[in-house]
C-alpha cells in the first residue's frame, strides 16, 4: 500500500515552523562575548556584556555569537535555548562539549513552551558544534512541547552549520539539517551516537545537507527519515561504518525537483521490518535520487518504491540489499505515471525474503521501470511482473536471477521486455503471458522455467507475445501450458493466437491444455508463419471416437517428434 504522506512530518515540523523561537533574550538569558572555557568565558546579557558575568546556568539560554569559541569544561546545565551564530557576522561561532577528559552534559528543557537548539540562528553566519567523548547534548526531554521543539543545523537562510559527534552523544526530538532557504547543514557521527524522533536532511528550498556515519557511529531514528525534503535542494546520507536503525518510513528525494543520495558502503542500515516502514526513492515529482549499496554495506528495508514520482535508481555493486515485505507492499521500479525507476545489481546480492514478495517493474500506466542483473550480481525474488501497468524491462547479462513466477506485460496496454544476454535466469514456477505486449529476447545465457503459461479467461483474450533469438537458450520442463480452466462462457470453436517466434525449433514444444473438470473440450495447435495458434473444440461423441482416436494419437506423436 502506497501512503501519500504529505503530513508524515507535520506532527513534528508544522508547530515548530509556525511559532518557533518566539522567546526573546530575557534577563535570565546570556550571550557569549569572548572565547574560553564555559565557566571562565566572559558572558553577559547582551552583545556588549559586562566582563566577569557568570556562565549560563539552569533556566538560562546560551547564545554564541560570531568570533566566539567556547568549551563546556566539565559543565552540567539545563538550558531553555542554545543558539550559535546568534548575531550577525561571518566569523565562526563554536561550542565544544566534552573531550580531553571533560565530562559535560547540556540538557534542553522548558516547561510550558518550546525550547530550541539552532546553529546558524542569524542569516549568513557560520557555526560549529563539537560533541566529543564525554560530551552529551540532550534536547529530547521537553515533555511540554516535544513535537514542536526543533534542533536546526543551519536554521536561518544562507547559513553554514556543522555538528561533529566525535564519540559523544546527541539526542533530539526533531533534527533538521539545512532548515533555512539556501542554508547548509552537515552532521558527522564519528563514533558516538545520534538519536532523534524525526530526521530531515535539507528542509529549506535550495538547501544543502549531508549526514555521514563512520567509525562505528550509531544513529537511531524513531519515526521518519527524509533525505532531501526541500524543493530544488540537495541532500546526502552516507554510512561507511556503524549502524543506522529506522522505525518507520524513509524518503530519498522527497520534495519536487530535489536531488538526494543514500550510500551504504559499510555497516548496517536497518529499517525495522516489524514496523510499518516503507521506503521511497525519488518520491517528489521531478526529483532525482540514487541509493547505492557497495563494499561491505548492508541495507535492510521492508519495501522499496524506486522512482515513485521522480527518477530513482538503486545500484547494488557489492554488499547486500534485503527486503522483507510480502505481497501487501510490493517493491516497484517505476511507480506512478511519469516516474522512472532503475535497479542495477552488478555485484553483491539483492534478495526479497518473503515467499509472497512481488517485484513490479513499470507498476502503473505511464511509468517506466528497468532491472539489470550483470557481472557477479545475484538476485533472489519471489514474483516478478515485467510491465504491470506501465513499461517494464528486465535484462540479464551476467550473474544470476532466481525467481518463482515471471509475468510479462500483465495488464492491457502495458509492455514487458525480458532480454537474456548472458548469465542465468531461473523460474521455479512459470513464465506467464499477460494481456499487454511482451517480448522475450534470447541472445545468450540460460533461461529455465516450468512452463510458458497462457491463461485464457474469455473470448476477448488477445496475446502479443514475441520470442526472438535462439530457443537453445530456453528450457521449459513442461513446455507450453494453455489454461482455460476458469474460462467464462463456452470456448468451443474459438481460435486464439498465442505467440510469434523467430526460431522454428520452438515448434517442437510440448503443449498442454487445461480445462474445467466438467468441460468436454480439447485443443489443437497450429504452427504457421512463425505464429502459434490454438483452436478449442468439443470432444467428439463416443460413436466417432474409435475412428478419430487413431488420428489424434498420430497428431500428438507427430507434435512430440518435432521437438
């Protein structure tokens, strides 16, 4: 089920964006005006503070202005706000928590109202927050207004802000990188941990956001992860070593015309499969998104919509991409009309672990999907539909793809093309011809299946199935099956064209007809002008059976001898 979720983050973001940071600098709030240790720096009530004022304490707000660098120096304090880049200026505003034996905890909490952490509070400023070993910044405990309390890395327009977690810990309710228009927000989890409810990379229009997890870093997102939420923005999420755990949906390029990338080259990126999470690659109209799994990386998700509304690509060059959803949440490559999706497996492994899983290539009318298996790539799926309602292409030129059933051009008006250039394509079930236009191109490699299955439901059946190339690359354990067991009406006297072919060796294929148990029907096949047609007739009355039986046996013998 595809949830059109324009309000997924509204619970977290809308209140914060409508009434955020209304608190001014009261008498209890203090600005930093000179560099030094938290307890030794010169603080005051304004940018022209009186030297010697005490450091912020419980109930105060800490404001770091441009040109100031402050270290917490074994500090414990509960603040109502923490703002870096709190005044105009291009010089760096910097706060360092922990490190060098310093064990410090800053907690953000404010009874009865919103609290905030904002890096780049004033437009065009430059801010950095370092959370080193021994340092802890907890902005997740504001029970009074937890959903509207925002942690913004790059709050105002045209700001540049960075958070470096070097062995420390950061907890937040709603974490946004690149909040303001044309802002830049960067977070690096270099060891240590980051925990948040909602995480958004690139919320502002034309914003830029990056999150990197390395050296065993731990990231936990308890709700939604959106990579690329701002129109025309860019966002990148990179995992090289560590663990990322998601409880619900994640999006790569959520907004219109956004550009976003998710790269997993080491560690484990794990969407909890027991929850309701679904994953969207290029969700926004006109967006561009790429997901790459390589190296020793592992990406586990429930289901993937690749090219949901935009242009989405998933590349597996090494490592593992594992999807757990069953038929209720199919993985689609090219979903909504106008979308384009591509899945490439050139190394490593792509697997769908559910026996009822569906991989739909070209899902809806007007969509385009493509799946490529090459090199040493391995893919294990349950049911493949090449062209469900749109245009689907499956190409195997190396590696191996193992499936149960493969359906070609399922719905009327769809197109499905399977091209075998090398490698192996194996279906333990059947190759199923749908109602659209289908092509099976046999140029190399090997294709094996139980049978090529045509299901004829009524007299309107029309098959456009074309087999090109050499059938020496094709192995069908039970030949061709023509199934009329659920036919509506009486097919007696009907002739149906099943397929066209380029290689006359196909004419030796065994053909089996399936009818309802009560039907007294039989089918005959005609191979002519590179076309296979079948005609349905009633079984002759007993009086004529003795005469025709011999002819029938001879016909079957001749058909099988041509194999």
